[in-house]
């Protein structure tokens, strides 16, 4: 996570270390996935502009460890499927946050109903 964050323009070693100290990799991935500016702003030294820049540059950040829980993986799979259908990522993430399904297939179906 540190190596990925340090590559962002305007994020130095101390800020990257603060991000790693504030979030677990899973929590950080969830905040980036949901584009949650307020959560990123909780890191000392990061304001609204920096938080938005981090979210924009890490828009495709996916945690690649096996510790990612099944619910997040299901939502990530649904997001990728809906993106391939041409929907915008911002809109998809908002809709997926309101969906209650527990499998990828039913989650995609529920999200499609809400997106159309």
C-alpha cells in the first residue's frame, strides 16, 4: 500500500506513512472503492483537495490479498461487470452501496434495475 500511495503526485513519505498508519489495507481499499473523501481526510495532513486527488489517482486500486472479504469482492466483481456495460464508475458505486444482494449475479441484476 505504501509503495502505491507514495507514487501519487503531492504525497510524500510522511503522508504515505500516515495513510498506512491510519488505515488497514482493507479499510483503505474500501474507502477508495466507495470514493469516500471524508474518510481519507481523517489522515493527519490530508485536506479535501489532497483527498480528492488521492481518490482520483487510485480509482483503480484493488486489494490483491486473500484477506479481502467476500462482500467486497462481490461488489468489486459487480462494479467491473457494470463498467464493462458502459456505466460510469461513480454512479455504479453509489448504486452498489444501496444494494442488498449477496451474490455477484443478483447484485448485478439489482444494480441494473436501479441504474436504468
